[in-house]
């Protein structure tokens, strides 16, 4: 190579270095220790066309023009090594990429390349190299927080606690009035590290010179609590409150260490009496009242908070949910809709609850809109399922199936969504499709209890008793206390007049687990009827129907009454049940057998 177009090569360098390793690498390392992904090249190959030079501009604004950056001539050797490292990374040869980048970083001492070397070495599991690169990064760019964080994590993970303590101590010594705040930041950063005892020893050492700072004692309390030393945590938090009596954060930590109920509530009341403006503590007090089911008192506290903080999303959300618990639906809806206008906080959870409110009020289209807008969180699956069920009620079955299919894209193995889709297919009578869907899902999750049960019921619908029994036996083995599995197997055998004595035993086992379950009582009565004990069956079926006037229980009860010659009573039971369940297939089939 005799000549280089430096403008072109500089552009290539900037373009390639924009690959964004940092956020995922740090998260994987910090929370998962050294258990990083099996295919490190994925980040290099699939990342967006943005790399280390422009990435560094996030923390060193206008990186290319920053006076702190070294002025380095782009030699043939630098270009060659850079391209070699990138190509090695794209081919999955991360060790080579790490070695070349580290060599580049030593030769250039450019913080952008040093950072790249540290991240690639970390991702390649070359931890000694990553540590050396992180040290170099901190030395070159001591203001880079991510460099400090990576170095701290690597030092702690490699057992170099003394070196880490020295680094953090120097940082604290230079913090001036921010020392207490910095101590809390350091504790938060290291809180996720798996070796909690090492973290506690580190902060015991770091906080020793700062006994006059309440933050030092709160940090000691938090690290003690992390190793379940509640006595040590209580002693430390008491010292923090001695130094800063009105500190709400310390008060809430102390309350969490007290026994639930009156001890917690009494302490919080006393603290609020002395510090009525401590809104965070009042919020904690109100939530504790909710936990203790003292809803009226909780509401009073939330209303105080609402007057003082009418735009606080945490308060608004809490008041909305509490209003729901108190069955004040109008207030709940008003508060939650106002909460939504803020655009902050648990928005998806609020959408789900607003969907429930609209559904209960019969505003199905509005409910659908709320449910469909739920994107993430624990309410996402229930929201999509409810949306699908509403669509079914409106005879929009294809849309309902599509709704579940969309939800499954984001959670393909979530058994709740798979079962919901199966139920929709069952609604349209596509029993073979139901079984195929569940069978495929079960092959991927063979020990999922819900999938086992639903697949067994799908097999029973196809009259495949062998597969039905196999799945239910497996479920019973996994969950020997599952009453529904015993009942389903026993009832299916009794319905087909197969192994009736065994069927009765299985149902009796289910009854010992759930003695007053109306559906298990129905199975018991039906098994007795199949065994020729109609009088005994009648008493049990009447008890089941009194507990739950279900259509299928009505069908069985009516048939037993008919067999005993009590036709008028049977007809009345069937007529009453038909008024409530006009589309129930089992009930209609039973009636047609006796009343053509």
C-alpha cells in the first residue's frame, strides 16, 4: 500500500467503530458474572452502523474535535490492525480481535480505542486483558464513569478488593461535600454483585473514615441487609437516623426491618408526627396500611398525598388501585385516566385496569382499545387474552385468533397464550388444530403442568384415551396434589364406562384434595350413576348443583332424576339451565336424548 486516502479511511474507521457493544456487555457482565453469551460475534456482526469513535462522543462530546484526544497519524499499521480486529470479530474470532485491539490501544492510547479494547476483551472472556484495558481507560480518561464502573466490577470479580477499595477511597477523598451521595452511588452500583459478603467487607472499609456521615451508616445497613444480617442493619440504620433524624429513606429502611403490622405502623406514625412533610414516608405508610388491609385509613393517607402532590404519578397510581380495591370504580377510573395523561409510571398496568373497568361497564370497544395498548409487563398476557375473549363475544373469532398470534410473537413459549389460542380454536370446533397446537407446545415444554392438562383434554375431545391418560398420569407424577388431574382422568373413564372402580378411586382422591369443589362432586355423582347407584348419585349431584348451577351439572342431575322416574323435576332443571346457558352443547345433547 503506497498511499492512503486519509479522509476515506477516517470515515471507514468512524463507521466501523460505531458498533455498540457497551450497554449489553456491561449488563451481561455485571448481572451474570462471567457467564456471557455463547456467540460473542453477534454483537459485532449485528450491531447498527454506529462504533467506538462516535459511541465515545456520548461521554466525550464531539469526540473527533475534543482537545483531550491524542493527535494520531493514521499509519498503515494502525489501519491494518484495526481492520484485522474488526474482521476477526465478525468471524467470531474474538480472542484474536481482543489481542489486536489491546495492542492498538497501547500504541495509540486513544480513549475510544482503549474502550473498544476493554469491551471486546470482556466479551471474549479475556478477563486479564479486559482488566488491563480498563485500567488504561481510567488512566487516560478518568472522567469516564463507564470506565470506572468496568474497572470496579473487574477488580471485585477478580478478588482485588484492596485495589478496588483504594480506587474508591481516592474518589471519595476528592468528592468534598458530595462524599455521602457518592457513597450511596457506589453502593447502588455494586448492589447487584453476587458476592454480597465481599461487598459488605468493602464498604465496611470504605465508610470507616466517614462515621460522621449518615450516608455511611445507611450504606452499612444496606450491605448488612444484603447478607441477611438484620441486627447489624438495624444498628446501622439507627445510627443514620441519629445523625439525620428526618431522613425519610433511612426511616423506610428501618420500617422494613421491623415486624409487619403494628410495629411497622407505629414507627411510621411517630416518624410522620415529627416529620409531616416526609411524603416518601407517608407513601410507604399508606402502602403498609394497604398491605394490612386497612383500606379506609390508607385512603385517607393517599388523599393527603394527592392534595400535596396532585401530579405525582406514584401517588395517583396508588390511589387509583386502592379505589378499585374499595370498589369505588368511578374514582378509580378518574384517577387512572389522569395518571395516563402524565405519561410516566406504570402506564401499561393502568391501561389493563382501565380495560377491566370499561369491560365491566359494558364498554367493550373501549376495553379492547385499552387491552390492545398494553405492551409490556406482567399484565401484557392477561390483557391480550381478555382482548381475544371480548372479540369472541362479538363473534369476531378470526380477529381473536390474530390477537393472540400477535401476542405470541413477543412470547412464543408462554403457555398462557398457547392455551388461549387453543381455547379460541376450540370455540370454532377445530379440535384437531387444538390438539396439534398443544402437542407441539408440549414437545418443547414437556413438564409444563398447564400444557399437560390442556393437551390431555384436547386428546379426550378427539377420543384418544391413550394420549389423554398418558398426559394426565405425567401431570399427577409431577404434581401429586393436583386435584384437577385426578378428577379429569376419573371423570373421563366414568363417562366412557371404563374401569369404573378405578374411576371412582381417582375422583375420591380428588375430593380428598378439594372436598367441596362442585365439579369434582359432579364427577363423583356421575361415577356413582355409572356404577348403578342412582339414589346415592342424586344426593351428591344436588349438592354440586346447589354450589354451582353449571350447565353440565344440570345435564347430569336431570338425567339421574329422569332415570328415577322424576321426569317433571328433570325437565324443570333442564329448562332453568337452558335459560342461563342456551348454547351449552352438553346440556342440549342430553335434553335431546330424552325430549326429542
